[in-house]
C-alpha cells in the first residue's frame, strides 16, 4: 500500500481546517451537539434512580447512546451545510483526490465528536459519581469507537445528503451499519468500568480495531462513486 502523498495530506487538513474554522466562528453545530448531549445525560440521571452497582452496569450504555445520537446530529449537519451553501460542488471540482474530501470531513467530524465527549464525560462523572471513566483504557475505547462511528457515518451522510429526506434517512442507514461498533464499544467500556482484566475485553477491542480499519478502507475506495451519484 502506497503512502499518502504530501499534497493529499495537505488537502485533507485544509478541508478539516476549513470546517473547524467555520464552526468555531458560528458555533451552531457544536452548541447543538453539546446541548443535546447534556439533555440526554440529565434525563437519564433523573429517570434512572439506581443504586451504585446497577448504575455502574449502565454507564457504558448511557454514554454511547448519548454519543451516537449527538454524533448523528453532527454528521447530518456538517454535510447539509456544505450542500445548502453550494460548497460541495466546489470541493468536488477541486484538483484533489476525492477521498481527501472524505478524510478531511471525517477528521473534522471526529474532532467535533471528541470535543463533545471531553465535556460530557466529566459531566457524567459528576452526576453519577463514576470516576472509573477517566482511565486511559476507557479513553482509548472512546477513541476507537468514535473513529469507527465517524468513518461509516461520514460516508453515509455524503450519500444521504443528496436526498430530500436526509434528516430521516441518515439514522435509518447509519444505525444498522454501526451496530457492531456500538455494541463492541459498550462491551469494552462496560468491562473497563467493571474492572475486568484486559484479557476479558480483548474480543470487543479487536472487533473495534477491525471495524475501524475495514470501514476506513471501504470509504476510501467507494467515496468517489458515492459523491458522483
């Protein structure tokens, strides 16, 4: 496999930098994702009046449910903005490999999702009195799960943004495909919170790594065909 050329990497980071700069000026996407995530966490906090042991068992599920819905909101909005403002046509006409557009959008979407997670995790720890989610292993699972979710989500959002029902279509397409990465993330995260040894969570960790590699490779190969339709 050939290494990416400097011009390819330059195009990827240029697209990501454009998205990040535009978002930090408007703060529309990040504020929506953060408010939504905080509302979900607060609703779970008041709805689940649980003892310590049961609360520990639902930590991974609550967090990944929050991240999945907030991430979907961000994926839909990031591509819709490009389409509505006519920027997508300009990106497709740029003299760069179109897979660079995918990786640029994926990097910016991943940055948004990680920023939301960096705020939501301490909030969750404060409300639920759960400090084990600050372990490095837990943070590593967050990163692996987020990469897989964003990889497939960016590809499918580029596909659904061309339709009139894009707000409804993306979750319908995304959630069935993202089930493996979400289940593996919940299993691995739950095992870490429960204090299980690394050997007992190797299966979901390996699934996360394989999922990330496979969908990054698939997205690299098919993105050109997706945006042509």
